[in-house]
């Protein structure tokens, strides 16, 4: 069989998408724990052509940051190994030699781009990003360092409403329980508290309250469009009329009982709630 015959046997279309290039100004939606409205906002952003925000991924970038910090500390401690090797032709003792700090940073950037940016670009959406409800200030600052032009959206909601919504989950979802509700509330405290502390250090930050978002969708869409650099007409505002992901049981009325009130009266929760304007 000659080479031309072999070529004829190969699949004609190995690429299913028109590849584009990931943009350097991703959108990172950092929701303050469960039931804060992040999926609604993700849907609104994804209704805009050319924008693709991936969903939650169990907070894996927390581990990436830990690995990155450990490598940077290791590089700083043993940078003499590398410098000695590069500045000498001698056979040296180099058990702890690793690449320079900027190469460690580049590796972290490549991980995030390859995980989220390139798949988005392959689908024809150069504006990429993700939404997550497990990231606070550490991740916000990490992402800003990797992507100086990134747009970071911090979304919050009244902690009591988040709690009530998760309490409905406890009744309607057999996989959700009170322990998970309380863990999510402490995520709310951690995320809001930490981001409030570094707001002045995040260059492109938009703080959004769920109540404002659903209270006046038109005004909110104008504000969001200006922040992410799109035409407000590109958004599908009918998304606000379609509630997805809720069971019939979840829609029922639920009230706080004395035990719930005691939990939500914890000084640490009250302090952050007040700082957020609740």
C-alpha cells in the first residue's frame, strides 16, 4: 500500500471544533458558598455569545495553590543548588534543584489555561472562566497574579436565606444533611470575610448581591455588561424567569427554628453578615 492510499484511509475530520485562542482576561465567578445564586449568574454570563464559564470543580485550585506555594518555598530554600549548577562546570551535589520561581508560576498558569481556557476556545468561546463556591481571597489573589486582566466577580447573599435554602435541601435531597449545611455556612463566612479584607488589592473586582441581581435584573445586566465588556443586549434576561434545579419539595415554605437561630447567631457569622450589609 502506497502512502497516498494510506492517507485516504485516515479520518477526514479529526478536529470537531474551530479552534480559537483563549483570551487573557478570563471571568472568575467566586460565589460565597452554596445557594448564593452563582448558577443563575453563570447562566446569564453563558447566554452571551463567545463567553463560557465552566461550573464547580470541588475547589481543586485550593490544592494547586498549596502545591504552588510549597514549590516556591522549596525553590527559594534551595536556589543555591541551581545557581551553582548553572554557574559552574563542576559535578555538584544537587538533590534539591528545581526550576526558577517564574517557571513554577508559568506551570500553574498553564494548568489553569489548559483545564479551562483551551476547552472553551475549542468550543468557539475565547472569553472563558469558571464559577466556584469554595474560593476565597487566597484563590482570588492567586488568579489575579496569573491573569492580571482577569475579571473577578464576588457574589454573596443573605446568610439566612442561604441557610433556609439549604434547609429545604435537607428535606428534599437525601444526600444533603445538616452537617453539610453548617459546613457551607462556614464557607460563606470564610469566603466573604477573606474577600472583604483584600478588596482593595483586587484590581478588577465586582461585588454582587443576589438580592440586587434578582431585584432589578435590567439594572444589574447593565452593570455586569460594563464590567465584563459586552453589550447588554447580548444577555438573555429571560433566564431570570426560568428557575432550574429545584424540586417541588424545595419550593415549599420553611422557617428557622430556635436551633437554627442559635447557630446563625454565632458572633463570627453575625460579624461577617454585618460587614456585608445584612
